[in-house]
């Protein structure tokens, strides 16, 4: 039995939770909820991942595995999920990296607002982070719609988790208003049972 240290609000953890459900392997991965933050790392997370970030996968056969991209690739292999097809592996990995980059900027913005004293907040930096997200959404819409509409893979799951996180934490930015094709795609994708079952809201 694997143990997944995480939190229902974390979009990186959600990628793994969706993969596990798509692989129909929920009985093999116990989800353990932890509370951790950049300013107060949870001890049980640090024991398994020195930088204190979630998700972390504790596995019976060796040391823990961490970073959502590594965990997803690992579990895909172990559970036979088939979400990293060799025939389009570089596209899948690039798409996943694009989704994770959206998340890195989006989560960073939340941390800035939550943990940095108001007087030290830096609107230009915040705008630059949102500009990264905006450019990535433009690129997804211009270059990736046919891939997103093909057979399910890890790239699609990562993009769906990233877009849901924008809804969850950055709703005021209204990304859907200027990205109609992505809006339609995400609205259909999020109705999959694996997505509905892992929604943070
Ligand atoms: N690249 C990492 C990012 C994970 C990450 O930043 N997780 C956040 C939760 S959404 C976290 O653990 N933050 C606590 C911290 O930064 O110390 C991954 O893909 O797993």
C-alpha cells in the first residue's frame, strides 16, 4: 500500500489523485491529509521530502518519491495507467510542464498574498506572474487544443488541475472570458468522475 501525503486544496496533489482514480487504483493508495506551508513545514512531510512540499509518496519498496511529476510518472508505471504514452511522450511531458508552470506562478501569487506582510507586497511582481499564466493559456489555446481533445493522458490531467486551481484561487481574473476554447474543453473534462471526486470546492 502506498501513502500519499497531501492536502485536498493542493493542485499538485490533485494531479496524483486524479491519476490514481483514472487508473482505478484508489484501493492501492492511502491519501493522508497533512497541513504544511512555506513558513511552517509539517514534520512528517520534511521527514520524507527535505524541502517540505507536497505531494510526497511513501512507498513500501524504497525511499519516498516526491514532486508531482515524478510521482505521476512512477505511479503510472506501477499501476499500468498508460497516461504517458511513448508515441507522444515529449508532447505529454511538455504539456505537463506548461501546466505546472501555470501552477508555480498561481501558487506563488497565493503565497505572496498570504504570507508576505502587505507593506512588502510587490504589484509589479504579481502582474509579471499573471503575465506568465496568461501567455501559457494563450499558447494552450493556440497550439494544444487538438492534443487536449485526443485520448486522455497526463498532460491533459495536469492542465485540467491547473485551470481548476485558477477557478479556485484566482476567480477574479476571469480567465474563461478570454479563453473560450479552453473554457469549453475544461468544462467537459472536469465532469470526469476522477475530477469531480477530487474537486477542492
Ligand atoms: N514542484 C512541486 C511543487 C509542490 C508544491 O509547491 N506544493 C505546495 C502545496 S500546493 C507546497 O507543498 N507548499 C509548501 C511549501 O512551499 O513549503 C510538485 O510538483 O510537487
